[in-house]
C-alpha cells in the first residue's frame, strides 16, 4: 500500500533529479552548441572524452564529491554534505557527459540543416543560432528526458553524499536499497514499481516526441 512516506520520497526524487537536470542544462547547452560549431581537434577530443564518460560509475562521482564537501575537504565550509542540494549537484555532474554528447549530435545536425540556409537568407549569426536551437527543441526535450531518467535512477551519488536521511535526503533508489537490507521486500517492490513507472513514462514520452519529429 502506498503511504504518505512513499509519496513524499517519490516527490523528493522527482524534485531532486529535476533540479539536477535543469542545473546541468545551464552549462551543457552552451558547451554542446560551441562544440557543435567547432571543427578543431581539441573539440573532437573533448567530445571523445565525454562519450567515454557517459557510463561514469555513480559511486566514483559520489566519492569525489564526498571528499570535496566533507568537513576536511576544500569545500567543507559550505555544509552541503547530506543535503538534497548536493545530491542535485552530484547528479548534474553525473549526467553532464550524457547530455553534452546527445546535444552535440542534435546541434551538429541542426546546424547542417539550418545554419547556412539562415545565413543565405540574410539572417545574422545570432538569428541563425536561435533558429538552430528552436528547430532542435523537440530533440532537445528528448535529450533532457533521457538525462532526467539517468539522474533519477542512480544510487551511488544519492547514497554517498545524501546519507539517506529519512524525511530529508531519502529518494527512491536509496529507499529501495534500505528496504531490501531491512527485509521489507513488499515496500521495496512498491518503490521499485514507482521508479519503473517513472522511467517507463520517460521512455514513452521520448518515443512520442521522436515519432512526431520524424513523422509518418
């Protein structure tokens, strides 16, 4: 049975991972767009490195953040450890390679379709850039949903820097791990079903958007 705590955990998971996705977009979109417009070897090398980091282990990110934000770490004075904010920061870092890789492909394709055409028709570089971003919006939303799905389904970061504090930093993945450890498999299955439902909704949304973009 779904109780108040399960609903609270679900909403917190969506809020934390949603915040992480929005935070990551603040640097992923401009970086991806700049890389898409560059033909230098450095840009190609950066993309290759980011593609390799798409599968970065979550515990690695969690460990690095713990070392940085612990009391003895360089940013320990911020007192961010074991807060929802640090989970969002960690998830944002985790999904950065994935988002940049996806957005790079989207903007590269968009520029090849609309950039030269816009300049030929008399548009300024700013107007051409705006056109590329606007026309690429459906694909961008798809990339955002994929990034959100990666964030909400991770465990390492949320557990290591969030601490799984009841009523404060406990999210779906950490709750599932805790309930299994306690032997409360019924509640773990409920939480797992909710997480699966969220992921399935994301997958369905991505398919619908792609179908509309690609057409019949």
